[in-house]
């Protein structure tokens, strides 16, 4: 997709999403200025717990019609558990976007960046560099189930996992295509087919079937428990990792943690057909524990904006944004960077340093 202009819905959401979003937008504006792109931003206050407090719902009934008119959604974070139960805020916003806009791919890079120290001994920038492809519209994140005998000794809760052939095949196809496009051509599938005896063997069978179409891609599968151990012990061995909604969610917090901080990790919720807007957000959540202090790392938000530009074919601007992030990280000025990577700076110093770097 290569149009010269983009219409972007900006939804800061909750917590540190509100604090990092301005720097994401400023960095995108800087890239637009430098590369002569036309980016139009419109801000929305819905999909937040503050909106819920005022209106009794996370979003207005008209949200889908409103957002359908945009090319992309730039999203901060959601969740303030002291105000609104987490399941209500998540299902009332982010999960609605992913499902209703059929953003069935959740793409998350896991890369050890220059200037960032991995908690794992002996790793240097470039050693860890892989993609996590998370199924994003079904799986364990289902609202199918119910409660029986509530409030009695026989209280029973049931929740189903949903796997459809269409849903599983389309995320596997995307992951195989991505693996086939990379030099190592290696795909790792997360499973738990020894314990979860219906849906996970089905997932494994679809991986085997899809593999027949990609004979050049080497495939390995690991149960999720040992796979988490491999993430910590040999993250350098991965190239593309594909997982169900829950497994992909867990792995994509663990992966960035192995590369130093979850604060820099971005994520793209992609509707590959282009029928609906795709959504770009940092991997991190609203972090109520640090909200209000102005110390959140803005790089996950900024890098998510970079993924947006790349997705829409603005490759030169996207490459320059990524380089700017790398340069600021590599410089490692402790008065600029945030505490999660050892610095004494704050959201503003870090965000403005990346913005300035994009413009130079
Ligand atoms: N920026 C991402 C965010 O707000 N995450 C909150 C969260 O709990 N997300 C769960 C998910 O990605 O499924």
C-alpha cells in the first residue's frame, strides 16, 4: 500500500498511554515533515476508563462507523483496574477493535537494540532479532462460556477456546510467508498439545499441513512451558515464532524482557486485507504503578508509529525513524533515557531526543 497521505485516529486510552502518546505523534509529525508525508491526526478520548466513568461504556455505539473512516488507529494503552475491571476495559476497547476490524495478525518484533543491556549474559545487539506472530481474533481469548450454581458450593465456571480452520490457517500462512522472506527461514510454533488435547493438536496438524506449501522453511515446535525456558536460554536461535492468542501474548512480553525492557517493544495489529484500519500500539499496558510520574519509556509508542509507516509503504521514513531510535539508544545518554534501561531521564527527554534525531 503506498498512498502519500494517511488519516490516523489517535486514541491514548489510559495510564501511561496518555503520557507516551504525545511523543509518538510528535515523532510521526517529524518524519512527515522530513519526508514530505501528509499525516492527518484526529484525537479521541473514548476507549479509556475516564470515558467509561463519564458514559458507563468504554466507547460510544458509533465507534465502528467513526473509526472505519481512518487508515490506521494509533493506540496507547488500556486498563485502570481501580476504576473499571480489567476484563470490562479490555473487552470494551482493544479486543473489540481487533475482532470487529478483523486485525487477525498481531506482529511483534523482538530485537536487542544497540545501547540496551539484555539481562541475559553475553548478548550483544543483533544477537537477538526475531518476530512473534500472535493470532489475534480467537483462541483462548473467547467470550464463550458461562457460570453455573453461582454462590453455591457447586459454583462452576467454563470458558471455551475457539480455533477455526480459517482463523488458524490465516495466521500460519502469514507466519510462514514471513519466515520464507527471511534469510534463516525458520519457524517455531508454540503449542501445548500434550495437555490441551483438542485445540492444540489441531493447531499442530494445521502447522504440518501448511508446512507442505513451504518446503524451504524449517519448522520446529515446542510446548509453551519449555519454549519460555528456551526464550531465556537461547533467544538468539529464533527467527519467526507463531503462537495462539494467549501464548503469543505471553511470549511477546517475555521476548522484549529478554532484550532489556518491554518499554521499547511495539506491536502492529494488522488487518491484511486492508478492508478495515490496522492498529499500532506499544506492547506495554497502562502501567498504573508509574502513571503520573512522567517516567514511562516512550520508545514502544514511537516504534509502533514506525511500524505504521512501514505497513503503509513509507519505507524511507520508517527506516529513518528506526535509525533515530537506534541512535538515541546507542548514545545512551543517561540524562535522556528512562529508568527501565538505567537512565535518569524521563518521557519528555527521551521522546524529544528521538524527535530531534528524526529531524536531523
Ligand atoms: N498497549 C497495549 C495494552 O494496553 N495492553 C493491555 C493488555 O492487557 N493487553 C492485552 C492484549 O494485548 O491482549
